[in-house]
């Protein structure tokens, strides 16, 4: 089987090359904590002349002082003699922090040790392994890891398929009588499956009900603009007529500007950031772009009830009330991406308000057929040992996204399981702390391409509609979503300007169904003023499912590569019993919302957040996001009015710093509840950080 064909025909997803075929070196540290190790990881595809170095905390002051000597943060030397000796020999020309300074989050960055990661660039002709070994032998160094190229493993010559020009005349009603007037909603079987899709040439017919149950869920909630989903992928078409209103906008930023208005280290990042081009100009129309990020974004948050195109699971009701999409562009045209860009994108998401990281990418499965793929990692331990920076920054997102006083403390990382027909999901998605998404077709059976099972006993697996052309031989069994017209095969006959729609399939398409359901659940929690720890919400998401194992009996016919080969696709058979207990349940948005209404999974009422502000600056807390509907401010008090001045405008609590210090404060709501919080005032924001 042709590996390129497999991904292009079935995945249409950005799968990284595996970094498991490596030269790995573990050596005793020459100093520091007893038993600490230095890990050197030089995979196939390592970027020449580049290495990540994580330093020990003992030398952070030296590194900070060296960084203060340059405005850009890019140095040529570390000011640590032993390190600089190695850099001199390697003819290094750049030495900089992996994560740019964000004055708002620098304290948190340091608490998590991410400020100790640096990228060294040196002569490409130098022996990468030798430089890595030399650095790993230094007492000041904790970890050395290569920067590696990240490549899309599918062919960019295979395009999404356009829907027919005929629009269904049927109208989809939710049970409360609410109508979404989006013309293509009836074609989104993943939301509401009425069983009307018929297989051809022996393919399976759809069975009503195998969907994410939007019909019931939308009765209670349709989205909330306070919830931000970061789509880490190709660039999202921010001006698509079915997406524009639900794009995240970074206040104060000008699209593509070279001015960093908010001081987060990234200029012009209005809709997110193009990490490939290192600017705020999100792109999507290159001849080698697949529209993958735009397709994923539409499933999560295409604008509902706007009279055109498709719906998003958490796309709102057409009143600017959908969840918001942040574009983290790590692929652009035929340009290569790297681990550096991936890591920066993940931290950016956490630091700028995203609470869900949508990841329709991964390495090859560790149990993929070696005749067709280079197998990836086979255990949590192997991935963690070989991808140190990746794991650390993902843990940063898990624990530091969100708000301790908001709807969720921490973040959710949701991954596609992969498309290698393998009996184990691909990493990083297979890791126990993430949500890993397998794919089914409209008949409720596994999509043949979908990986399944994880080393944690499938405890972090969940299933969602991802499309199944192979099992049905019907294009309508794929997933319809938003697309740039430039990425659609043969153009888009129903396009309105550049805003088009197209069919794709893969666990890449199942993954945003879960991200959308999770975003809808968080939207409902926000409406009910409930708070969750991320791990508790993740567990609730994984358990808010309907069983599907009853469908995994006997065998299933499929036609390998049907999307590309059509009638000449080879007939094959899937043993369904292999999947029993290994795909999790089918996500159900209505069950998730019912669980949110209850008191389980550690839910707590939202509370007034502690406030941190600099002298002379003012911060505003919207108490309307915390109080129940109709509840207002009755009274407020502050223990030490010399530290801060507090005022109330409607349900907006305004705190202005007047003197460095800490004081307690309270707000009493009209339902006679007393809300206590702490005000911390500093001399300046980001004090003591370079």
C-alpha cells in the first residue's frame, strides 16, 4: 500500500513524521541534583544546526542578565563560560529563549521552568550529535534535545470534495421548536443523523441516532463567546462568511502589524499567530494549503442560524454568541514546520485565553504496519522520554490554561487518534492525560482507517463521527464543513466569494466533533456559573457517552481507498470484534449537558477572582459572568483602601492599584451572598522580569 496515498485519501490530516527512530543518549549530569539525567534526542529529520537546551535553575540569573543586554532577546552567547566554549567551537550565531517573554505570564512561565529552555543555532555543517553530547556533559545543562522538522504526511494534491449544488429542502428542528436556517445542516449527519444516507455497491447504510446528539443539546445551549478553542493546524480562514463572526480577536492588536500591542511577545496577532511565517498574518490560500484548519474550525464553531452553509456544534444562535476560534498556524503552503513552532503555539494558546487545544495531528502509531509507515512510540514512557519539551509545554497548557475562578481551571488537550488502520492510537494523543478521538461512520461502526486503543486501557479514548467513505461508498458519509474555495477539488459550485464548503474524512474530522462538544459543555457551565478543574471536566467528557460496542459484531466490508480509487478500490474486511472495549463510547452532547446540571465531577460555583494589578493601572472584573442571571451588586468593601481603589459600575467591578501591597476585599450580591477576594498591587506589571 502506498503510504502517501493512505493519508491523502483518508486522513486529510497533518500527521508528523515519527521521532522514534533515534539516537538517544542518557548521561549522568556532571553536577546538580543527584540522579538527574541529561537526555539527548537526535531523531531522523532533526533540524541541522539547531538544539534545544534546558538549563538548571542555578544559572537562571546569569541567563537573565545576558538577555537584558539585548532588546530582541536574541543573543549569541549565554555568559556561562563552559556553555559558551561549546558554542564557540560550534560557531553558534543565535542563542535565545524558546518562549518569548510575555510580561503578563512571566511569573507563571518561571514557576513551570519554561524560561530555562533555549534554542541554539549554529553552523549547519557541524556534527549535530557531537555538539549535543558536548552540551549534555556540562554541569549547567539539564536537557538537550534536537529541534525536528514537522511535515504533513499527506499529499497536497488531493483536495476536499465539493458538495452538490442541490440543497436539501428539509428543515432540522430541535425539540423546543428552535430552527437553525443554515442551508447545509441537513447534510451534517455527525450532528443529527436521520439514517437517510444509503450505501452504494454493497456499502453500509446509515443508522439513525449515531451522531453527537446536537438536536437535544441545542435546546439548552448553543455556545458562549467566553470559551476559546485554539485550532493548531493550517491557518483558519478568518474571513470565511460562516466563520468570521466566531473568530477570536485579540483586543488592541492590528492584523499583521509589527507592533506588539498587548506585550505578549507576538506582534499583530489579531486572530492568533502564524508561527511558520513568524507574524500575525494567518494564511490559507497557498496552492499547497489543504483547508484543513478551516474545515476543523467549522465543525467546532461555524456560525449557526445565519442563513448560509453549515452549523458549528458550539457556533451559537446567530447573535454573536458562539465560542471563539483562535488560529495557531503551524503549517503554511509547502513550508516546513518544527517542534519550536509547535511548542511556542501551545504556550501561546494557554497564555492568551484558550481552554481547549484542538489537535488533528500526531506521530504515526507505534503499532502501524511497518511496511507502510515508520512506527512511532508505543508507550507513555517512551514518548515522555523522547519528547521532553513537547511534554512540558503540553503539561503547561493542561495546568495553566483557563482561570482558577472561571469556568475551567486548566485546559483540555484533544487529539485525533490517527489513520493508520492500527490497533493503537498515535502519540501524543495516546498519552493518558489527553483526550484521544477515534472515528465512526454513520452506521455506528468503526471507520476502517481509524486507530483505536491506548496503553492506558483505552481510558482516555472517545469516539465521534469522522466520516466513512470506504464503508459506505457514499460521499455524503464524509464530514461537510467550511473550506476556502482554493482548497476544494474543481472549485466549489455553491461558493459565495471565497467562502466554500467541502467533504473530508479522518480522525482529523472526528477530533473537532469532540472539541465542539467540549466547548458546548463549557459554554453551558459558563451559563450556569459553574467551575471545574480541567481533569474533572475531562473525565466527565469521557464518560458522557453512549455505548457502541453492541455494533462491533461479525465483520464489516470496506473498499480501501474508495475516496481516490472509486470503483477500482479493493474490497477488504474489518473484524469488528477487535474493537470491543477499545474505542470508548460515542460522545453525546446532551448527556454532557445533563451531567453539568448535576453536582458531580467536582463542580463548584464560580467565585469572584483574586485581582492582581500594578500601581496606577486598573483592572475590571465582569461580575455578570459570576452572579446568577438577574443578580446585581448590593455592596462592596475593601480592608485597606490605601492599597487600591474599588468601584462598581453596574456589574463591573473596577480595581485600581494605588500602592504596592495586599489587601482583602468583599462584594455582596443582591441575593445576600458575600464574595471574598484578594487584591495584590505591584509597583509594575511583570516586575523583576526582563
